[in-house]
C-alpha cells in the first residue's frame, strides 16, 4: 500500500506544498475549506497540440501509448457517466447546467471534459477564502461552455472579467488557403468567491501615440516629458473655488492660495506665455500608466530562445502569471495551481513572496518544477516546500511501477536529475534518459550520461548491452537504475567497464543504482560542476522569501487512488 498515513485536511500554518496526484483527489482529501486566496488553473484541453507535443517522440511515434494517460479525461465513458450522475443528483445550478449541456451536446467529448471540470471547480470554490479570486485559463474551443459552468459554480454575480490574452502573433496562412480568422488568443475567466475581494490595481505603459499626443512638452535641463493640467476650479465660485491672482491672471482656482504657492515653489506651475492661464506640469515619468484593461496584448509568448523556456509545451509566460498574482493576492497569501505543469504560477508565487500549493498528475511535471525552483532560487528553496504523493519507499516505487511504468520511469529519472530520452527510435531503444554535463573549461564539449531504468528483472547480459550502448553513443557514463537488487555478478560486470576520468577524479563508466540506494541519498558519480540536462530557469531577481518553517507534524501523505490512470504496460 502506498499510504503511510492518509492526511485529513491541512490544519496547520501555511507551508508551500507540491502534490503529485489527481487534483480532484488532492483537493478533496487534503485542502481545507476557505484556505486559499488565489486560484489560477490552466487545465489541458483535448487539443493534440497539448498532449501530442508533451508525449510524442520527435518523429511522432510513441505518442499514442503515453497519450492514454489523459485519454479518460476527454472520453465519454463509464467514469464520466458516474461523475455526471453525481453532479446532476447533487442538485442546484451545477446540476441544471450539466443537464442543459447534456441535452445540447449529447454525450460527446466536450461533455466528458465539462464533466471532468465541474467537480474540480466546485472543490476550488470550496477551498477559496471569501475574499478569494479564481482565474480559469482556457481557449475559445471551450471558453463559452466553461463560462456557463463558472456561472453555475460561482454565480453570475461573481463574474468579474473575461480577459483576452493575445498569446501569439498573427498567422500568415491566408495564402495557404485559411478561410477564417487567425486564432491567436486565450481566454482567462476571472471570478471571485464573494463581493469583496483582494485587488491591487495594475498598470500598463502608455502607447507611443498617446505619449506623442499628450506629453508634447520637454522640460529644459531635465528632458522630462510633461503635459499641461488644468488648475482652474471647475464650477467656479458656485463650487466654492477660491478666486485670486496667479502670475498676473485672476481666476477661480482648484487649490487654496497656500497650496498654489507650494506648487509654484516646486516648479509645478507653468505659464507658457505672458498672460496665458498658468497650468500644472504633469510629468510622464510620475504617471502609473494605463489602468489594466481586459485585453492583454503586451505579454508575449515564450520565445524559442527565451531564458525562461523549459521545454514544457504548455508553459505559460511568467509575466502573465505575475500580473495575475500581483493583482489578486498579497504577500503571504496562498496561491493554488491545481494543474501546475512546469510550475509557472508556483515559481512566480515564490518570487512574489506568496505561499503556494501546486498539484500535477505527471512525474514529468514534478521533476521540472523541482529543478525550476532550484535554478531560480538556489539550493535552500527545498526547505521552503514539501513534496507529497511521490513514492518514498521501495514498496511505493514498486506499486508505481506496477501501476504505470512510464510514470515510474519519469519519477526515477527525476530522482537523479535526468530527463527522459526523447528519441526512442531504432538504435536508441533501451535508453530511457540522458543527463548532460560539462567538465571542461568554458566552451568545451558537452558530455553525456545514458540512463536505463528497469522495474523488472535485470541480469548481467543487460549490463553488457548497456555497455555496448555507451560505446556506440560515445557517452562518458552509463547508469542502470533498477527497482530490484543488483547481484554480485552484475556489480562485477559494471566494474569491468573501468572509469571515466575528469578533473574531479575517476567516475565508474558503468554504474548501478538501486531505487533503495537512491532513496537513501545515493546519486550518480559524475563531475557535476554544471549539469545542463534541464534548460535552466533563470535565477529569480528578488530574494528568496523568508524560509517557511515546515510543520514537523506534517504527515507524509500518500495518494492511494490515481483515478485518472489506467494500468499500462511499458513497451
Ligand atoms: C496546460 S498544462 C499547465 C501548464 C502550466 N500552466 C505551465 O505554465 O507550465 C496542464 C497540466 O495539468 C496536468 N493535469 C492534467 N490533468 C490533471 C489532473 N487531473 N490533476 C492534476 N494535474 C493534471 C498535466 O499533467 C499538465 O501538466
């Protein structure tokens, strides 16, 4: 059994938590009512774009098997029927809207998707504080249905904005025969739980045309741009404005004589020509910008060469999350991302000194999040969060391997900081992961470690094969990660491969690591002055938030149910 102790709900002081598991299960079993200030969710949708890219090998093969991991989410099947019936039987607005969807859509994939989303949205509302906010990130394929669903869960009176994010530049495929408008935007549905919510106004910079049109004056000496503001009092005497003379001009003014004197002293009052009405100098550099509107065209997608790009296909830009987190939460607040992917919301929350809870159902995402945090905030970041739901014993690992060999493989590779092999064709078979490193002066060659992960029986011939693969691939080191024990003959075979010599010493060319050894702290013996396997997340600019003291009583909850996955055999 995976569980060491099944936690009830969080009832201790806030700590950052990274959960591996299905978010519905995690929310229901682990997150207490009204404890979260801000939810951002970016759920997958059945667009091959999302998951084929995530799971396909570079040549397009192999996608189908791993794509199955999410298949259930979008297919109308026995599980959807069960959830749908539960939703309908629970009554209220959610029941009404689900029944209406069924009548309109019949039992298609979209209904299955909405049936998957409905109970999760209900749980997310439950965990939000009364002053909390939620942003649901989606695209126009489903945004119209999701808005109705959000209305049903949160109430139409709690709808705040539909934000259009221009996520890519224009498509130029008209000449290729495209007969519809280019699809370049995503939709973010912003709802609040109640009628009073956290709101920190955000501003965007003025566009050039506006600046040219209004800030036409340049201050001599400083070159500061300014515009002229009216100093006269609207409504004149009737509104109680004082009348007096300023720079030879008598008018009803909006300020008292004393205040006007102060402004003159500060150089804030200007008379552009003798006899003209004095005006107020409003400097461009003192203006906050344009209050944020619901059309966001200034946040660019993550470019192919962007420093923050981690290679996760659905990764969102940090600037997008920063805007949301800044607008709708305060320092120390709790931000929850139940579909956290490679951890964009989490990383931004950490940088902006919010507490966070992240949930994802793949070990691929978990591995990326951990290395992202490490790269951005340094080694001490691990003290600020707790990972829950990953195997912590050989027995847990064996269960994971039995249940889902791919997830086992991703998890095992993540334990040693390696990445899954993306090119599993022909001669690459048997290579499950790769890890790259540099041990030469700047500009030197990139070296590689080849990894093979086995949860089943392995013996000496396998090691011989692995040795052949290392030689063929011209890799420096090969590693077998095995769930089972390594026999004496296997260890002798590995030892016979000799050593790779680096400026840091000698490293066995063929290494065997058992899961038990790794869980006890063993790692690959290699020179790692700079591991370049994962594209590194740029170091965060703001200092690490004060370390949160971890609650020592926190039970290491394990998730026993993984309803989203079927048992699959690794081919
Ligand atoms: C569109 S991606 C999120 C990307 C993320 N916003 C980022 O910037 O990296 C959706 C994520 O949801 C995860 N996911 C899908 N179904 C899930 C579930 N039921 N529970 C938890 N995570 C899930 C997937 O593994 C994937 O990483």
